C-alpha cells in the first residue's frame, strides 16, 4: 500500500527514470501559464482539467507516459485517469524532479 501511495504522489522516481530512459513521453498537467514559467524540455502541456478528453491523442503516441506538475498531486490524479483508460503511466511528481531525471 505504501508503494502505491508513493507512486501516486511522485515518490517513485526510479520508475519514472526507467520510463524516460526507455522513451516515455512527459506530460506536464499544469496550466499553460504555469508551464510557460518553466517546464521539462520536450514535455507536452496537457492540463489536468482536459486530460480525460485527450486520452485518444495520448494513446496514439504508443509510449509510456510520465506525468508531472508542480508538486506531484495533479500529476498523480492525471496518472490515475490515464491508467483507468489503459495508458501505461508513471507519476513523475514535480516537473523539477523529472527535469533532474533527464539530466542524470
């Protein structure tokens, strides 16, 4: 149960790192304004409030998804939505944490 909670809240950066190393796409679920203030290079901005409507588009990438946001809460919600729709997804937590994984 604790591992599940850690994965929802972004504490599983080992899984996010592995997904990124294997070509995952990174989806930042913050608002466009937040995204404009800084984001992971190459990430896609799909705000949490519209992610459910974008599942078809996301599935067309045919890749694992790593979600991120400011703190990991919204990315955890997005990961749950996507997982419920059959998308292979890892909650990366904050965009800064994901950014350090790319540089590692």
